C-alpha cells in the first residue's frame, strides 16, 4: 500500500525537508513495488527540493502546474504531460514555476535492473542509455509511467514496466526507435504460457517463470510479447477475466468470483474488467440476463424448444 510519509523512500525524500516544514498542503505518496523499483507521487508548492542526487534512474510525468529544476548546468521546465528523465547520480533540485505549485508521478529504478532489461531488449550487453533531453514527450516512457500508477503492480507487471522503461530510454538516447532483438525461444515461451494458463488464479512470481524457461524475466517479458502480442502479466490477467466471465454466465456472485479467480476484491475485479471490456461486471451480467430473458420470451412465442444449456438469471 502506498504510504504518505518520507522515512521509507529511498530516492525521492532527499532535499525535501524545507517543504515538509512549510506547506501543509504539500503531500507525497511512496510505494516500493519490488526490489529496485519505487513509485512516488507528489504535489508541492514553492521551492520543493534542495539540490540532491540519488543512485537510481528517475522517469516521471508532470501531472499539473509548472515544474522547474536545475540539471546538468541548466534550468529545465516541465509542463503537464511532459516526461522528465534523470540519470543516476546527477545533481538536481526542484521548484514550482507558479504559485499554484506542481504535481507529478515518477518511477525510480535501480540501474542494475535497467541494465538487465537493456541487455534483453538489445540482445547483447550494453551501456546504460543516457537521455540528453531531461524534458521530453517520449510516448513510450509516458505510457509506462501511466500504467505503473494505474493499479497495484504484481511481480510480472513490474518486469513489464522495467522492460518498457528500458525501451523508452533506449529510444530517447538513440533518437530513434529502440534497436531490438527479435529472437524468440519458442519452446521456453510456450512453457511460460502453459504455466500461466494452469495457475491463472494465483500470483505467479518471476522466479517461477525463470526456472521453467531458463530465460531472465526481462528476456521472457520481451520474447513473450513478440510471440503473443502481450506481456506475461497482461496474459495472466486476461485468463483470470476469461474465468470470471464464465463464472458470471453461471450466475455466481461477483464477490465470490473476485476472490476465487485471483483479484483482491470485487472493486479490483470491477476496475480490471471495465478496463478490458469497457463495461462493469454488473452491467455484463445484466446484459446476459436480459438476453436470456428475451430469448426465453421468443421461444415461448414461437413454440421452439429450450436450449440444453442456459445462463442462470438469479442474482
């Protein structure tokens, strides 16, 4: 769970002492999703950060207001929707460009994790990408940050996030589409898919997939997407939703479905279901009931026999 406090933040807390004492309207939220990855969100006014540096990559998006910071000898300005990319161990500060303050979301990733992902994307050992433009409109990075804050990240979702950040950083550093290996170990990727199919109702850890495929988590995330058009995390979620739809068609209760198929609760199921299909589970069930009722009416009117299987209409 995200926490509105400073003491557990490795990267973002540095330099923030003045704003914490000054403005009660200022706030921060920090969450460590996995070893080497931290999500941080803030709303700050005035001179928010003293000059400081941290040993992680920082990739963020300005959500509101004007964000100004000094970085590598120049003042930088980030507007809403802009992407901010900071290389590890580079001194920077931060302040609001207007009296309204600024808000942002940012992902901090240890260089070692990104180095593994960069090797997987490029297909060979490579130096860490350095993005010269600290403020950009890099769409790959913007999408990755947006996804990171959309819902709690599972272990497989964290792997997908780090690969997406690596691809965006490579593209930003090279000034073109990221150079990417297209090699796929098909038997290994198929083994991963079979495990995800079999274990769709529980949390599947990256180490399990590494063990059965012989691939690193980042090689697998990249190769799985090439083979199946989606990430292992997204594939697993969609298999849970397949099962949820089957259970809804049977007439099972939504709370029980959520618990049984691997979601935290009914609200979690609703968010993910709506994101995948554009309607809520309740609406989906209501439409099934309506269709079943209309079909029954038509059969009675025409005298046709009832089908051998049907959707229960009890709630």
